[in-house]
C-alpha cells in the first residue's frame, strides 16, 4: 500500500468503523424499502443496492468492516516488514477468515499496547529462522536444471559471507509466481533490521522485477540469481557477525526498532 497521509488515532478509527457499519445498514434498509415497493406490482428489482455485501450469517456488516479495519491497521504499523513472510501470510489469512476480535476501542488499545513486544518477538523469530534456513539449506549442483541433484550445504561454523541456496528466485523475477515469497525476502528484512536501518517499502526483488535484472547489490548484501534455482548471496562482515550472534544461540536481538505507532490522545 501507499503511504498513509492522515494519522488516525484509535478513537478516529472506531468512529469510522461505526460509521461504515451504519452506512451498510442504511443501504440494506433502503433495499428493503425498494423491494417492498416493487412487490406492490408483483415485481422484483433487477438492481440490488446491497449486492456487494457478502452473505455470511449474523452481523456480517460488522465482520466485513472489522476485517478491513484490521487489514488497515497491520499495514499501517508495517508488520509485514518485521515478520517472516509465511507468518504474515498466515496473519492475513486469519483476518480474511474473520478470526480476529471485534475492532473495538478496548481491543485495538490492547493490541497497540502490545505491539512493540510483538514486533521484538517477530524479529527474533525472523532472525533465528533465517539462520536455520541458511545453515540447513541446500542448493542445486551440476548442469543447471531443476532436475539436478541437490547437495546439502555443509556449514558447521554458522553463516558465511558467501553462501548458495536453492530458493527458485528466478521464477519470481522472470514472471512466474511473481509474488511468491522466498528466503531472499526475509533475509533482506534481517539485513536492514540488524544493521539498525528501517526496512524499505520497495524490496530488492521489486527492483529486479522492474528492471528485468537478476543481480542486485546494496551496502548490506549482494545477490545473483541463477536459472537453475540457485541464488548466490554475499553479505557483509557486520551482517554475518550479528546473524551468527542472534541466530545461533539464545541471544535476543534488543536494539531499538523504529515502528509507526498510532498517536494516542
């Protein structure tokens, strides 16, 4: 999503949510009146004002509005930048399936209050997961086809400055499965976070897709994506050392993480 210009506080959001629900109900009441009028001549209107309101049991108007409010909130707070891509997709799925609590002042306030702790937990999970994926990962060997034999990466000393992983980034850059996340997406987040920089809105894979390139380099890492499914990674000493420190053992990443938090009034 693009940058949000207006900064809503929690009261603003709850008022907006209630207004949306009220507008939904107004549409349904108007449709009911139209149906009754048409029935006077034994007809039924072909145009339905509420035909975009999903049918799904009681309080569906509230469920639909709450769903959209939670989507807005997690996007506004940039949670995607501090979570494993798979975990974020699961969160989106929970919201899509209406498994989140009602979007009330109390629920949102409690969620915001726990946001910093949530992000710290997410970041540490992210770092440890990336460390495990790198040290236990594998890559294609041989002639350069997806059917080549795989060889497990042997790394008894943690993460190196250079390593190869088979993650099939080629397909996500060349136009197939373009938005399928891989370890590359998560590793990019980690490189920025442990270096004390905010995660960019535009990712390295976004840039490579736009420029139709299969190589990328910045101050933290370098990528070279191969058609056989392998991606070659080179990371700086600083990134490597911190990744080994926080990923290998019980060390907890405790540096300040800059996040957007709602203004509280």
